[in-house]
C-alpha cells in the first residue's frame, strides 16, 4: 500500500516546509480513527495558508485520505484534546519521512506525557467540568430535566478524562473503558445515570450529590495550572487574565472557573476604587498557594 502512495508523499517530503509524513493503515477491527478509509497519510508542515488541507484518493479498489496539518494546528489538537483520533494516528502510525527526528521526538513526548502538559490539560478538563456541572444544576433546579441530563453526561465525561490524564495517560476514544480500569467510582456514576430504573429526576438528584463530592476532591488538582499562572503577579484584572497567553485555551469557561475558585477560597477579590462613588474595579489574586 505504501508503494501505491509513494508518488504522493515523496513530493511533499522533498519540500523544506515538511516536518514529517506518517502512514496509518486501517485495522482489521472496525475503528473510527481511519474515518472509514483504508489508509491515512498524515503530513505535518511548519506553516501553510490553511491549517488543515485534505485530499481523497482511490487506488486498487482501496481509498486513501491525505491530511496536511500545520505544526501549530497539531499542537492545538494535542493540547486541547479536540481531535482525539490524532493521538491514535501518532501512536499507531508508520514513519515514512522524519525531518531532524521531529516525529520521533513527538512520539516520545506523547508516550512520556510530561507533567506540565498534564497539568494544563487537567486544568482545561476541570474548567469544562465546572461549566457543565453549574449549568446542569441550574437547569435541574428549573425542572428542565432532559437538558440537565445532557449537561451531566458531559460533566461526567470531563471528570473521566481528568482522571485518565491524572494517571499519566491520554484520553482515548474509548475513555469509559479506560476509566473503568483506573477509577471505577466515576464509571459507576455514569452507569447509574444511564442505566438506573429510577426516575430521571431521582437519578439527577443523586448524581449532583455524588458529583459535588468528587469534584471537590479534584479541585486542587484541576486548579493547579491556573493558580500557577496567576501566581506570577500580585493581582490581575479580568482583562489581564483573559489576555494571558497560557490561559487563552480556557476560553468561555474562564469566568465561571474564577468564580468557582473564589467560592472555594483559592482566589480572592480585591476591590479598587474608581472615579464613580461606590463602584470598584474588581481584581483577583491567589489566596492560598498550592503545594
């Protein structure tokens, strides 16, 4: 199969902009990672007009997809976990071309999963968990049970991913299979929510109680990254926090995450006088340093 595609990838490999070329063949067992194609060519480039460029091919009654991805886009996927199949592509692929051992180094880093990378990913998962939990609870209190259920399922999924990352692994497409082995208590929550014979209201009520305890137990772990960043300055305005490069991935979850950390007494609010009488600028600072 590699020989059939040689003319395609060799042209790309000869370009100075190309960092690596990977071949991913469809497994014998059904999988989502190959997107139903017999083979995937993943080509990583330093830069391009478009961060993602895809072409489809047919040959000898087989199908192939070529994905040309910029280094920046790949790093974003790896950081945010927004394209989980790329982890399997990198783990199971055959290296066809590797400039200055770029791919070899990338694979090594994924295997070792450096602690700082884990710390940031745990923070991102925890912030999404808080968003889903808070929104779900508000919907539950408004008796919008189906909408609340949707948020709770997502919150449990983020909790499961957080647990997998905490244990030094990358969350895969089969995250519930992973978490069942690593932290069965979380899997049990999910199983009870989905399969219990109690009414939806009763299931959600029990889930919110159990989830609150589990979220509380993960707070210091999930907050470690953002508090590390905020420790760099005495105090921050919300504009400063939202503009900080390391915190940009938190995006829409940032403000609700800050309020949660204030509630948990990890961050405190400083009121600074404005020209308006009785109106204050709100600044934030670390209240308690994490070990």
